[in-house]
C-alpha cells in the first residue's frame, strides 16, 4: 500500500500507480491539468512513465476557462 498527499489530502492506494492511472482514478482525463510531484512539474508526455512512490507529494491544478 502506498500513501500519497494530493493537494494537501492524504490518499492511499492498494498497489503501485502511475500518473496516467491517477488522472483516470480522479476522473481528470481530458481536462487541462498540471501536476507537480515533489516540487517538480511533470510533462504530460511523462505521466505513464512516472510511477508514484509512498510519500510523494502531488499538487494537481485544473485550468478553468471563462471570463
């Protein structure tokens, strides 16, 4: 089991997960998002390669349009 902190909230996952799977789990696929992992912005093209580890700190920002 791994524990992540996502936008300040602890969340636990039963098995290893990568960023693509996390985006799907959070129902954010298709949205304009930016993810910071432990202080480093991760390019969307790298989401599938980024396996998350116990204790990772993530900040996920969803872009909102409007005026």
